[in-house]
């Protein structure tokens, strides 16, 4: 444990200083608080102690904290130790309070027997004193009994978990007998399971028929699957969320290494795609198909459970016709729920445990949420209200930590922004029309009314894209490519659906589960639905009709299909699955306030490629619930600058007072001499570096940035990572350098690698890049080669979440300022909205600030890829004369801004970089020896 002296620096100070000065004046003091000590796996840096103290205080006081700590300073470990220290202290305090209440209740009972009472008496009341005294005693007794029950339940569960921990420790691994299936479901044979992937289930028509919809005020239909779990009380917990599953796994590994790794109950939530262990379901590549099949299997299981009391003949028929998931059963879920929190497990380990216990990790982790102390989950699960509710996440009184929060505004906007294509709208209309035609005589009047309203809405949306609902979308031409923007109300009028109550319609979709029923209908009658959609073409060729006839004839069982056939069949399945659930999300978005969103209509040449997109302008409306319900909210990141826009758009608009916001920013752990950031105004030829949209394509500008790379390659060892504004510009530069022979000149010193457009290929290129640098450093590459250059794109995969530590990133080059396309309708509308609703910041309109901040956040993420730990060192080269402006430098991270060298000419900058790397050679001492001249 590390103990520190109280300091006098305020919590919201921003000491962007290096480690050498951190040791003297970086600690954050709490004069009114007792001295805090934090368990840590090693002696923490002073800035880590400051971070944990600031975090502890912010949570204790129930505030909103904005914490910035550069990557490589142990941010994750500081979050873990600071937050879990508070949680343990809070639990101890709660136990003492419960004991005091129980003790007081015992004393009150004793006093009652002696005729004494300390119950407060109101000054004025019409009730007799003895009645008020009795009511007070009864309330105290009821509260004490409830607390006693909860305490006994928690103690019993903790004793059970402790016994499991001891068993695991003795055995070294889990050795459990396979649990037999419960009586309320029948495990399907593997062969049947696999066949059912693409074959409609043999179930009754009732399973795909919409249930009677009795009233718009009805809260829910019986049998709804998102009922709250009973039995286990919720405990105070910390919700930690980050952007990707890999980042969540890294965080879990940090928890495992921390002092709290053996005592904290941790559970990781994820999607079905990540946590499903049913191979028959996992083979469905589409996430929507995986979700639908999982829900359908549950539904079958529930229907079978309800049919237990039916006569024997019917039971046999049901038994043969239904098959639920073999991994979804009560005793298996209970076993998994306990096992999931006994040890700290990442997603891969949860899958292993699920296979051992024959239990579903997806639902097992959700059932473990009430008793968990630390819940690790993706952004979308916490930020999306309906997903949050479905997972049983209660924010009241709990702590929310959002890591990698630099793009939180954009993340919330993306979560609630929905886009639907003309192809999806036409398919949904065709499928729902066939559904209504088939079951018209069996549907109640209210169901028919709402289904007709959905069809009317779909037709209106298709018309606004310039198409017709009764024709295939791939054959309909809608004219030239255009974009048009509407307010929500104007869009409703333009599509002639303003007479429909969208709130009631959306509620009907939610309660009736119409999208799930329609998906079951399409799955069951897929061939005929597909043919009916094709038959909607006005004229068909004889060949088309002949092929349709062939598709309906029974065929002999074919040989095992090739991979290509499987992929084609999978694509066909996805194409004709029901898109109504996705369209329901767009319908829900239209229930936002008119001022908070816009609708953008993008017309392409073909209807199937045209789209309608809802754009959320005010993310605060969906973040306010998190701010209001949680005890404290912590947003953290390696780079949170600039924070003014963040506070304005999410906090102030969400009703948070300025006094409730705590800002914490610290420097890096590296000494000043290990980082050399340079803002360069001119290139080797003396040409001013101007990478504005008007100038960056000039041949002289492309030649100049190529000369910079060629010179840098001569003095920088290892890897150089060069970030460019877009894929198109990267391609243009590379092709130009190939034509001038510059690529051959650069590759005399460094091999050039390029980031691929497909994210799935990025890991392969990274592996090649790292392998080549390793071979160069070990002498495996003969000649003058000293490393490699990786050309990356700002905002792509390699600009976030990739660590270019040590030799992988000795120099990071940023070419220009990656401003977004100002002509984008979405961006223009966002800027106009901010100008109309937000005050100016630092003399600039809110819209212009948003435009600048979006660019600088991308820059900060990219240049932060290099320094990853205390012993690392690197140079940062910013190529553009605009980086010398104070307004631009003010938006850089403090630990970079404070060390920035503004160089008007390339020669002195080149000499400075050369000297920097000479001094980093093994055994080197600071020297003023001559350096190579730039060429």
C-alpha cells in the first residue's frame, strides 16, 4: 500500500507537467478529508495517486468527473483501484449502518417492554400519541426485518461463493459433472439443430400469429421475456464501459492483476454474437438472425412449459414439434451465475465455463448482474435505454465509468441515429402485406388496424424516395443522386403520415412483437414469400418463371455444398429475412422532439440503394437519465481535450450545475527528454506546408511531404507512422510518389506499408509491419534498411486502439488537419443547430467550435499512439503551418502542448530530431556533434 501526504492543489486543477515536476506538486489534496491509501500492485506514480484520490472524492461526493490521463500512465489500473477502494469502504459503511439499525430495533423493543419510547412526536396531529408511536415502531420493525432478510440472503450467497472459491483453489480447475437437462425441455439432436439453421421450424401457426392486442394502455402482454429477476437483491455496483470487446477484455485482465482480483465479483456483458455457445445459432452470421433464432428457441421452450397440463396426445404432438436451446435451463443458469462471479473472467473464459456447465453465457451473465459488484459492458449496452432495461441494468445509486470517452458525443448520436434503405422498406412492405393477407380472417380488428397503419407508413417512406411499394427495389430508378433534409414534423407531412399517432404505433410494435412474428412467418414460408416478392415485377420473362417452377419442385438430396454455395445460401437467407425490427428503430427515432433531430433523405440512382436517415442533434436528451440516476458518472480517456464542447453539449444541456463537475488532467510519466513534438511550417525546399483542401493536391505539396518522409527515414530508427486525412488522399500521394520515383528512394531506408480499407485486413498488415521492424533491429535485413513506414488514415482502425510502442512508433507524422467535409448535409445541420441553441465558446460560434473540435480530437487520438509506457520515447511531427496557431495548439493534450517546438524551417527541425535519436542510442551521452544535412 502507498500512503501520501495531504497536498493543497485543488481537485480540478490541470497540472499538465512532466513526471519530474509531478513528484513535487502534482498530488491532489483534500484538507477536509482523512488521508487515503490505495492498494496497488506496485508503488504508484504520484500522478496515479492523484488520479485515485480525485476519483475517490468525486464518487464520494456524487459528482460528474472528467478524467484525462495519457495512455501509458496506468489509467485503467488507477480507475480499478480508486473505484473499488471506494466501493469497499462504502460496503463497510453500509454494514455498520445496518448493524446500527438492527441494534436500535432491539433496544427499541426492550424499551417498549419497560413502557419507554424515544419515538418523535409531531407538534400537531389529530391522531392520538399512542397511534403515532405504534406506526413509528411498526415502520422501524418492517425496515429492520427487510434489512435482516437481505443481510441473511447476502451472507448465505457469500458463504456459497466462498466455498466455490476454495474448491477452485484446491482443484486448480473446475471439475463438474455434466448437468442433466431439466424436465421442462428436450435437447434437440445436433443433426436436427444444424438442419434447422436454414430450414423453417415445424411449429404451429399460432407461434407466428400476432396475439390479441386489447388496449393501447396495456403495459405488457403475458409471457414477456424481460421480466425482472426475482430472489437476489441488487448490491451497489460500478458499471465500467468501453468502446470495443477487446478493450473490455484488457480491462478485465487489469482487474485480475490488481489487489482486488480475488475478492471482487465481476461480470462481463456482451452480445449474443460474442457469448453464444450454440453452434447451430452461431453459424448464422447476421447478428439479427442470431438474435431472432435465440428468442425463437426460448419461446418454444416457454410454450412447451405452459403445455405441461395438456392431455397426453397433445403433449406428444408438442414434444415432437418444438425444440428449445439445450443451454437455456434454470439449474444451468444458476450454476453459471454463481460460477461467473467467483473468479474474474474475460469473454473467452466465460465461454469456456459455459461449455463446461452446458449453460448459456449470454443469459448467465445477465442473471449475474444483480449480485455483481463490477459490471463490464460495451458502450451501446449502457447508453441505449431499451438495451439497458433488457439487461436488467439499474443505474440508481450506482457508479458509471465511461472509458475512452473522447468520442462520447458522437457515440450517443450514432446509437440513436438510424438509417433504413429503400430495399429494406420494400421487403418489409411485401412481407407484411403477405402476412396480413394470409391471416386476415384470424386477426382481431385492432391488430388489422395497426398492421394497415404500418403498411401506410412504409408506403409513404418508399414514395418519398421516389419508388413504389409493389415493385422490386432493384429495378426502380429514382433519378439523379440528391440529398434533402427535413425536420421531423416536415418529414411526417411530406410522407403523408402526419395523421398517424406514431407513439401508439411504436408501442403496438413493442408490445405485440410484430417484427418477431413476421420474421417467423418469413422463416416458415421463405420460398413462397421470395417468389411472391419476385412476382411483384410487372412483367416476367419465361426464363424467370421456369426457374421459379424449378425452385418449387422437390429435388434429390444433393452432395455436401461447397463453401461458395454455403456463402451464397447465407446471403440469400439474410436478404429475405425480415427487416421490420430495424425499421422499428427508425420509427422510434421519429418520436423524438422536433428540435432534437433531423431526417435526411439520400436518393441514389436505384431505389434499393437510396436511404432515409434520422440524425440526432441533441445527445443530451438520452444521456440525462444516466446523469440523473447514477450516484456519480466518471468519463475518462487518454485525451479528453477539448472539454468545453463536451461539457456544453452533454452536461450543461443535461441540467448539471457547473459546481458539480470535476476536471482532472495529469501529465505523462515520461521525462521531458523522451518526447520531441515539432510543429513544422515549411518543408525541405522551403515551401510552406499548407494542406488545406484547395492546396494539398498540388504536385509541389505532394513532393514536399515526400521529401519530409525521405529525410525522416534517414535519422529515425525503427517505425515511422504517417497519418493522412483520408484513404483517397493516401492513394493519391502514394501513386504520385511512385510516378516520381520517390517510393524507391524512401525504400532504400524503410519499407513502406499501407493501411488497407478493409478493417479485417488491418491485423495482417500490422503483423507484417511489426515483423519487418523486428528483423531490421535484429540484423535480419541486410543493407541500409533501418525500419519501416506505415501509412495510416485518420479515423480508421489504426488511429484508435493500436499501440505503436517502442520501435513500432519512434516517429508519428500528422499530415495536415483532418477536417470533415463541410458540405455534408448532416454536418451543416449539426452546426446550424449548435449555433441556434448553444452560446459561443472563446469568441467562436458553437457550430464552428464543433467543426474544429471534431478535427482536433481525431488529431489527438492519432498522435497519442506512440508513447505507451514510462521507458518509451518518440518524436511527433505536425506538418502544416496552421499548427503554429495558438487556437490549434490550445486543443492539443497538455503533455504534448507543453513540450511543443514550433519550427518555421525544416533544417533546424531536422537537426533537432537527429540529435534526439543520437542521444537515445545505447551508451550515448548528450552531444553537440554535427548531424546529417536535409536533402
